[in-house]
């Protein structure tokens, strides 16, 4: 993979990196606490850390679902967390109008899976010059993501990445095709595994998405064995209390042991134990 620059971090494949935080900003205090604890874990293990949280969950199942503090307040909170933790920050952008204010705060712009085919959004996100991570749509073949990269390359941005987050398997279910990792890595950019959204049961609870968090470690370890470059995980100190994706966020208390497993597998796969 070619190295990419995300804020003050160079992601060059020499070690795993982790994008992690709560699904959505619930409050400044709780969001900061979660980020601070994840940072401590990553520092102990030598993992490069990028904080994530959404200011707006624009694709919730129901109109009644919590969406977050919104663009203005959310970016204000993310800026404060970035300053406090001194780590790069990632969040989702949903339309072209959000790119200018978001790029003033965020180090890594993320295109949600449902929007990965939106040419104007993808191209103009890359045009900001900030690193861009595109989630592979649940309806997309891995080889088709080369066209998405082409749109961003046309904007002259070399700091690009792709994320696998599962593919639709009938109704209300996702599976992860492990072939997608070597296929997308052939394009030359970092490939990330979203270990928590991949265990979603989309719309499985009627007005909200269900999930099977117990399968996170199995899929994550398999992705590490397939040679993935980094991981994306939504993490919460008490997921059942979470205001979004409560059924598939990882318990903060489980993160360190899982990362130890992933590092060990990654070292074997990439020959770092020799």
C-alpha cells in the first residue's frame, strides 16, 4: 500500500491503525472519556489512533431515532476533542455543503456506504485536500470500488482509503466476503475493516437496526488474517445505553484484548515476527 497522511500521522503499513470512538456524539464529556480511554489503550499497544464520532447520523432507520448534535455543534465538540486528545479526527460527511466547514475541523473525511456512488460528494471531498475514507456500499462488489477511487484520483488527492463494512445477504442481514480485502488492496491504497457495522442486522428491529456484537472478534481476527491495513470500530463504555447502534458497538472493556489478538495475527501475516 502507498502511505497516506492523516493529520500528523503517516499510515504506511508498518503497524496497525485504529479508527474508533462512539457511533454518535452523545455529550462532550462522555465522548471525550471514551476517546481518552481508547487513546491510552492504543498508546500501550503501539497502535496508531484516529478518533471518530458522528455529528449527524443522517441515515437512521426511523424519523424518531437520535441523530446527534448536528453539524455546527458537532464540529465544535470534535474540535475540542481533537485539541484535548491531540489525535486526528474522522467523521462522516453527507453532502457537498458540509465539506467546507467539516474540512476545517476533520483530518479524515468519511463517505458513508450508502453514499459511495455519489460522484459530486466523493469528488469534492477529495478536492478539499483532506484524507478521504470511503465505506464500500453494502450493494457494491469490491472490484467496483476502483471506479470510486478514480473519481477521487481525478481530484488530485493521494490520501485515500477504502473500508469494507459487509454486503447485503438477503433482507436484514450482512456477510463479509474476505476476498474483498486482497481485491481492494490491489488498488494500492489502505484497506480498513469496519468490524462493528459488519455485524449489523439492518432494519432488523423494525424502527432501528439490530446487531450481533458477539461476532465482532471472529470477523476482526479473520480480517487481520486476510491482511487488512487498519480497523474501524465503534466503541462505547456501555453499548446498551448508546443512542445509536447500541446492539453492535464494542464494549470499551473488550477493546484491549481484541487489539492484542489483531496485532499478533497482523505480525504473523506481514512477517514482522521474523
